[in-house]
C-alpha cells in the first residue's frame, strides 16, 4: 500500500477524531453529567471531570497530529509505536462497548451504537495499517539475518552437513514470514508469533552453548 494512501487514511482518522471530541460535549448534555454526579462525593465528581478533560485533550491532540502531520506516524521508531498503540486502543474500545456497556441502552439507541462501533473499528484499522505496513520490509530483512544465524548455530552444534544450511534458512524463514504476514493479524497469531520468538531465542542459547563445548 502506498504511503500517500495511508496518509490520507490518517487524515480521515483525524476528521473522525475531531467528531469524537465534539461528541464528548454532546454526550455531557445528553446524559446530564452534572445532575447525575450531584449526589456523589466531591472528589469523585472532580476526578470524573478531570479524566474526561484529559481524554478529550488527548483525542484532540491526536486529531491535530493526524490532520496536520500524518507522515510522523509512519516514521521509524516512535511513529510506528504510537500507531500500533492507538490501533490497540481503539480496538479495545470496540470490545468494551460490546461487552461492558448496558445492553438495554444499546438496543434502545441501536443506530448510535452501530455508528460508534463502526467509527472505533475504522480507527483501529487505520492505525493498524499505519503501524503494520512500514514494518514489513524491516521484519523480512531482520528475519533473514536472524534465521541465518540460528541455522548456522544449529549446524555447527549438531553436526549437520554444511549443505543443509541453505535448506534450513529457507524453510524456517518461509515459515516465519508466513506467520508474521498472515496469522499475526489475529490475537492468537500474535501469541503464537511471540512464542516462536521465545523458543528460537532459547534454541539459539542452547546452540551457542553446544558450539562452545
């Protein structure tokens, strides 16, 4: 996917986030925050308002970043980390709305319920693409070097013939790329992927130890 298309998607996310900022003020009047919080302790009411203000400020700042400087979210390092974080952030918001919010109220306002679910899921998708797409060439090159090192250690430690190195590199590298490029998009795929990372790291240590002996 071209970088320009991802930047346009981030600008769309910025417009959606701006709408969420406005929606927070509308919600305060519709659900009558002031009257509903009148009977609670003063500190609880103050904490609620401070939390709301800071959440709105963060969403507004993210909206400005997406609208004005979307390319920063595609750069190496912190930009990609932020994109990945906000993808998980908005995806968790979908899960919270579907599992925690009052179902009777959701059925009563089904139109708004579906609308906000679509908004949150779209935001998660956009930030997920921004985080995932630029990483792919990096991970492929890294896996090629890392898997090559591990297969060389295994060959040296276990006495494999020299000609096996290329076959091991190819098979393991292809398996890892398929795992990262395909199943990593699901939660179970992510768990399996990082489990393989841990297993290979332990195998690397074992191979190094055998090679020293």
